[in-house]
C-alpha cells in the first residue's frame, strides 16, 4: 500500500510538470505540494488501514474543495 502512495506522487509530479509547462503556476504548485505529501507518506511505515484512512481523508478534502471552487468561485451559469 505504501508503494501506491509513491505511484500517486509520481503521477501528481507529472501533472504538476505539465501544468508548469502550460503556465498554470498555481495548479503546478498545488500538484507539487501533493507530490511532496504522497512521497512522504509513501516512505512512512504506516499500517494498511492508516493508508486507506489517509486516502479517504484526501479524497474528501479534494472533492469538497473542488465542489466549493466550481460552485462558489466559478459561479453557476444561469
């Protein structure tokens, strides 16, 4: 399970590099931060249950933030 967090770190690094190449600096920094957390968590020796709880917590925060941004910051088309 720890290896999966390193894989997530790799993919977020790739997305961050592509965003940086596309002049999306804020998005790139967000993904670089996620990369650091995923790689850090990947090298810690947590139990499988802890890794699953960390991933669920990440998903809740990510989807809540995405929903907030799309509804309140971007606005709804009327």
